[in-house]
C-alpha cells in the first residue's frame, strides 16, 4: 500500500575511476559514512530499521518514514559532510577518494509490495535529481579537499521543510536550479553544507601594491580642478536519473 515517504539517494563522484579491487571497499565506506551521519543526526535507529535500502553499485537508494524528513533535511547534510571529511585522509592513503552527490525528495511509495517494492514516480524523480548537471557541477567547481558532499532538495522537500520553517536552514542557503534529464524537467534547490571554489578557478585579478598609477593631470594655479587623474583597467572574468547503474542488489529488512 502506498504511503507518504522521504526518499534519499546518494551517488559517488568518479566511482568507476577506482580499481576493481577498490570498488567494494568504497561502497562499504559509503554505507559506513551514511550510517554514522544518520546516527549523528539522531536517526540511527531509523537507518538500522529501514525496510527498503537498495544498492546502486556507486551509491544507495533508501526509503524512509516521512516523519524523519525534517532531520533528514537538517542536520543530516552537515553530518554527512563531516563524516566524509574525517574519512578522506584514510581513503587518500589507500589511493581512494569519496565525494557524494545526494538528492532528497518526498512522495508516495509502496515499500512493502512483494513483487516490486519501491517502484514509483517518486523513486524515479529522486534518481533523476541526483543524475542532473547541478550536483555534478557543484562538486566539479568546488575544492575536493573541502567540499565532500552536495545536496539537491526537490521542490516538494524544499517547500515543506525549508521554506515551511520546519528546519534550521534558511532559504538563502539554497540556489534554485533547473533539472532536465530525459523527459524529466523540474526545479529543485541546491545546498552545499561547506561550499568552496575549485583551485583552478581563478578569482578576478587584483592590483598589486607596486602597480603604477596613471599620471594625474596638472592643474594650472588658480584654477579649480574638476576631475583628478583616473586609472581605468582590469579584465572582467566570469566564473560559475537513470535509476541505477551496474548490478542492482536489493536488501529487505
């Protein structure tokens, strides 16, 4: 029977860039940081008791009780960023890296149907969100040693729990984005708990202290000056789903 649920899907950046031996270890690390972030958000028992958790190879799809949505919106994203940051040095020492794209949504789902549990428009939608360009761009354009996770809230998730004042998040912390993947076209809201800029994205150049100034125009004695010398310069710079991949393994609890 369909019920209103919260949905979460995570997808690892550049998962397939790792070796065959590393892939299972990295997937287990995804599971570990998720469990730790849920625990730190006061949702440890919820995570342990989920009836529907599905492996996507490079990520996880989970269907949660709708009443946990406020904590899923906040503080879960910050806790997951913290867990990934703490995990990074150990992974780096073993030649691995883990950064996550995360999408959140709310909608009707039947997570108990014996023949096809979890199959619904809501699960399709949340997977389209995680596969869209905004999350990929958010990680690509950020410092990989600072920003470890980027989150996309569906319009429904944002409207009810953020704009509705049911979390500690402010609307100003989000950027509205458009998602167009296959026949899916929606607006969603991007949230990066710890934003940064990619090291190879330069900021506008600033004048150094030793830069010469343009000479000021001389003013004859007795005349009142209208404009002093003006230096004009500087170049302007501008800076700015599929449901599963690979083998699918479903876990029922």
